């Protein structure tokens, strides 16, 4: 027998279910390497609400149907937007096509998650954002590297003040293949490493430093590839006197364990940090004492100084280390944050003005490399990006 309390409870539960926002139905445009990951990640986050895939390759569409029986497939964006029933789109196509597809999806009333870089330049992004705002839809960019363990470990250490006053941050990654995959080797597709990884490293750098950017200096090189950059070094100078150095090379060789991986160094007034690999292996390093004023009768032996007086071998006990802070992050948090924030009517983790800021810095880096001069970014940072 059902009591009045039980009946009232059942009615309340049913009402709650009816009032709860329905999961967004997703379509993924571009079923390549990253598009497949989006399908899997969104299905996991939404309980299987990726309902459609669009790609120009019939072979890839067949693979999508095999991987997820029952999914609808389309060979053109126009057909997808006209015929498919869905609420939000992932744009995971080559970089050159992002703007056109995002604008079309927004005008069709679809929320959009776009792969990075969102656009090839600030002007393209502005056109995309205008369409998004006019249509009243949500928009964000897949800057999931904000959830990399190595980056979050560095960020947590700096935020804790463990290194004192920061003066330099070095972020690097090196490879041995030289050439890149697929369309990334073609300039007219929006290829090159500045678009591929520079967008992440710049985004991370700007997130780490709580100060206005003053200037950008950069060198972009085509070492192995004919059309696109495969090496860059970028220096970002901030108003709080922090200098961030970003370096990446696809053909940057050394026979050292762990060389072909992610690397960080952070220098502060009370210690340093180094982190190697995406799994964040490293430590904090300090000294137990600083050199006192050097007297005239100081020992001049090699045992005292090593090869030089200023850069010799430290005596035992002078250098001490501490473990890095433990951080627990996962890229799945990007999707859960996106879904929750959109359901609640607020912006997700990656905001449009932050995306615009990164693209403006990338443009400054290209201009610096072309002119061999540092680019003043103080006015751009305030007027264009904020």
C-alpha cells in the first residue's frame, strides 16, 4: 500500500525530473583524430548524446557508424544543419574552415564548441563572435591543456607562493619527427606549430601571470617543413617584470631520457621548480644559505670554487629539494564544466575574451618574427583584449 507521503514524494521526484534541463544533443563536425575523441568524451559526459557526425570522407562516416551504431551521418555541413536534430556542435575540422562553420552553426541556432585555434586571426574571431551574439547561442573553445597535470602543478606552486617572487617561467616541448601529421603541413589549411601548440602554450602562459602583457618577441622557423613553422621561441614580457619563454621544436634532438616531452622551469626569489613530462615529474629546489660577501683571503682552490668562482660545485647540504604539490586533474573536467555551465546559463571555463587575447598574441609573435623586433603589446592588450 502506498502512503500519502510516498505518493507526494513520487510526484515531487517526477516534477524535478520534468524541470531538470534536458541533456544537449551533440553533432561532431569533422571525424578525424580529434573529432573521434570529442565523440567519445561527450558520449561519456552526456550518457551517449552525440547524435550525429559530419565529415567529407565516406570512409570516416562508415567508421563512425561502425563505432556507434545508430548515429546519423552527413557529408556536408549544410545537410547537417538542414536535416539533423541537435542542439550543439563541435567544430573539429582543419583550422581554415573554423570561422565559416562556426558562423553557419550559430546562425542555425546551435551552441558551438570549436577546436583550437578558434580562428586564424582576431578579425575572423570577431566575425564568429558577432554571429554567436546575434544568434544568442553559447560558444567556447577546446583549450583543454589548462587541465594538463604539468601545467596545473606549476600553477598550484606559483599560487601557493612557494617560490617567492617569480622572475622567469620557461615552457618547452621537443620532438624528433620533424614533419607534422596530415593537413598540419599545409599553410593554406592553417597548419604549423604556432597554431597547433603555440595556442596552448600562450594560453597557459597568460593564465599563469596575473599582469598585463607589455611586449612580445618571437622567432618562427621552417626547419624541416617547407610551408609552415616547426620551431618557435617566444618571449612574453609582463608589467610585473615576469618574463615567460616558450620554445617548441619538432626536430630538436638530444639523447637524454625524457627529452622528447613537456618541460617547465620556474625561477623565483626563494627557490626554483622544474617539471618534466605531462605526468609532472619534478621538484622544488632551494638553497640553505646564500653566498656572503666575498672576502679578500677566501680560499682560491678548485675544491672551493669548481670551474668558476660564481658557478662552482655546491658544498654538501647547500641544495635541498621539496616535493611538488599533488594535483588531480583530468580532461573530462573540461566537458563536465562546459555542460554544467551552459545548463546554468553561464560562460564555461574558456571565455571568448581569453581566446581573443591568445590570438592577438599569436599575431604579435608572427609580426615580431617577420620584423625581427619586439612588438609593443601594452595598448593592444588593453584596447583589443579587455
